[in-house]
């Protein structure tokens, strides 16, 4: 009863180690970006800001206890003017409201290049 379990464990461990052993030095080394790559590629610049939840409260100051001046919904586009700690001073492009939102609920999109 024990030897089939050991044989299966050894087979699984061997299968998991196989890709590590089969990697050549050329494929295991990190790819270097070409020197002529321009910074205009979409993956070389930060993406737009987006709302992480369905809505986030826009506040008058960078504090959860400050007065709410508006609501930023997921579908709204906004501009981040400055950052203070985990708070961002934004302008909601849909409504024109300016104020602070928590960085826990908004994030910067990340582009991915596969070359």
C-alpha cells in the first residue's frame, strides 16, 4: 500500500522538476530590452486610472472623517492631480467634482508587453 503512494509522489516531484532542469541558460536568462526601444510604446508608460469598486466617495480632505462632496463610479473617468500618502486628489471628468479619494479603491491600469 505504501509503495504506490511513494511511486506517485516521486513521479509528481519529477514532473514538477522537469521544466526547471530542461531550461537552457539562454531561455532562463531575463530578456534584455532593445536599446532602440522608444518610450512611446503602450507598455512603457503608465495606463489610465480606474475605480476598483462599484463606487468611491469623493471627500473634501484626505480623511475618512471629512465631508463627502461627491461619488466616483466605476464608469467615470477621472484625472489624478496629486497624491498624499494613500489619498489622491482627483477631478471627476463626468461631473467636474474635485476632491480626495482613497488609494485603496482606485488604481493605475498596467499595460503588458509580450515581446
